[in-house]
C-alpha cells in the first residue's frame, strides 16, 4: 500500500487536483459512474448487482446486519429479502460463487455500544463459499471504516452507506415513515446518505484494493476472478459516462504498512484550489486541519463561498460529546475568519421539523470536482481510520471538461433539491441569480428545508472529552501506544 509523495506541497496543480501519489492512489477509467443517494435505492441496487455476480462478491464495511430488509416495500428481485438470508441463498444456488465479507472488529469500542455484534455471522461458516472475517488490522481504537462492494472486478460501489440497521430511508425523508424500522421493530429517524456506483477499470481498482484489505486483515491473498462482460444495475441511472475516477485512501501506520493520507491531501487541495464555491455534506465538522484551511480561504477578499451540511448532533452520547464540542470550537475559528460573510453551516429537517441525520460524505468544488466516500471532516478520517473515497474532476483543457462540469452542477442541484423540497431547476435558477449561499436562503422557505446551525453551550464533561481526543484522534493516543508497548514487552 504505497504512501503519498508530497503531503505538504502547496504549489498549484499543473494538470488537475487529482494527482496519483499525492491527492489520490490512482486514477482509473469508468465507462459509467452513478451517484446513489439514500439507502432505498442503494440496498436494492446492491441486491441487483449481487444477482449479476458470477465469480466473486466482496463486501467491505464498517458494519453489517444480516437482519436488514433490502426492499422494505416488498421484494421485487429474485431471492430472499433480508441480507443474511439472501447471501446464504445465493451461495447455495450458485456454488461457483465466492463471497467475502470483511467487517470492522469493534474491539474495545464494542463495549461503548457502537455497532452490532458479529454473533449472527457464525452460521455462515456452514457455507463453503462464504468467508467472513473481522478486520482488526489497525492500531488500537482505530476503525475499519471503508464501505465497498466489488462484483467480479467489473462493478463496484464506494461511498458512505453501511449495510446495517438504521440506514434505510427514501429521498423524501417522510415524517414517521413506518418503513424506517429496525430489525427489533423499533422505529428510527430520517437518514441521509450516499454512495457511487462504478464500472470499468475503476471498479477493478476498487476490487484490487478490497483484496489488499482482505490480505492485510487475514494474511490470505485472493486471486482475481476471470474476465467477464460488464454489468450495471438497471435501477441506477449513470450520472457520468466515460470519465476518469480518482481513488483516495486513508490508512494508519500498522506493522510494515505505512500511513496513507491521500484523503487529507485531496481535501486540503480542494479547499486550497476552489475558486467560487465549496459544498460539503459530512457527518462531522471536527478536523482542526480542515477548519484552519477553510478559515484561510475565508480571510481572502475573493475566496469561495463555503456551505457545509451537518446533522444537528452526532449519533450517540460519547460521539456527540466529542464531535459536537469540537464542531462548536472550530466554528468559532471559522466564523472569526469569515470577515466577508461567505460561510454557512446548515442541518436538514423534515416537513414537520424532525432532524434528518446526515451520514453522507460528499464534497463538490465549484463545478470542477465531486468526491464521494467514507471519510468525514474529522481527525480520524485524516489519518487514523481506514477510508476510501472516489472523485471525478473536470480537468481544464480536456475535451470532456464542459460535459463533466455540467454533470457536477446537476449533482449539486439534485442534492440541494432533496434538502429544500424543490426541483433541481429551481436550485439552478436560485444559484444563477443569487449565488450558492443566498440561493439556498432564497429556497429554504417551508416544509423540508435546511436550518442554520448554532451550537449548544459546551459543558465541563464535553470539554474533557474533546481535550483528550478520546474518540477522534488523528493517530493512536499516547496512552494506547504505551499500553501496547507494555503488553508486548514480556513477549520480546
């Protein structure tokens, strides 16, 4: 797993923001790339893609819950409707198919109540062609956070959606939707998320990366599947056609494997090189490095407008105490730098005013670059957890530049139209007439909308958690490194 060549290079990009060995691992071609927003469309598309598999299915994720329904409205595709039953069924009916599932080994964090237990996976051992492994190949307290599905090296998803409970929702984020129901039967709130579907060499590259991750976690080297014709789920409209895709990763130092910080390099390059607008959806806003880069652009007299869409609070008490406190602190830094009034942070709400949880990890720079992935605007995603993002760029001077710019503008309008309960053409018109920030203000009138975010006062416990970076370190905390060294000492 190669590392970056020049993390601190501040020179402008000679050809584009995506630079292999710096802001991305590699650039690979895709005949089709399709943005999939929210898990109603994603879960069904994953099932459709797996039904097309002939040789290999690789599921790489933070969490999986076998009990989730892939189509809560009722199955329209062949096979059982819950994830676990479907995988067992497809493994049994297609004995030539190999299925590999890599899930984060929660370890110490499991005691804090995050994620679901892996006990339900035990019955998979009866299937010869299903392999399941818990990924603990990372420093103590780090997380395996990538969300990748790779099919036969010809199709892949890469993004932010986990195939687990509490994720399914429609793009309408309907109030009190009875289909948003945990396997236990309990209802949960609205959830916004996104991923990218890819084919061609980009899908093959993601499959290679998935096999690398499997080898690091298990020690087993998997052979690639034999060649086959392309596949594409009919339910996923291609957003882009005939494009180059940059793949950016984060990986912590682990054994002989070096740190990889392409995600951070790409994000800082995007902030540094944006000309007019930055639009971002993220679960957190907790990285000081990112906040300082944004503040530097806001101090400029002609820097870009910057809009961030966050959930009103992180999910769970400890995460909220850490991430929300960090956000409140960093917003002071950013707002102090916003002398030209070019920064806004919003949270989305439903028609009735219920908070919509933002889990999507999306960045749109001008109409020049779009990035979708697993990484958040927090410290962990910059250097401590394993992450994987994909990005598409309109490179100046290339024949496809204007075609890609038009599609990036369409994606941004579509995302904002979901949050503002309007049509994409309304967003296009508002931005053309008023700019990004004031265009949003013009449209956020009533119903489902974006609400300006204001942090709550910081309490003493939140201050302690934020000061110690317990849940959001950029690298292993010193006390964990010392504890590991003490445990290993008798073995030397």
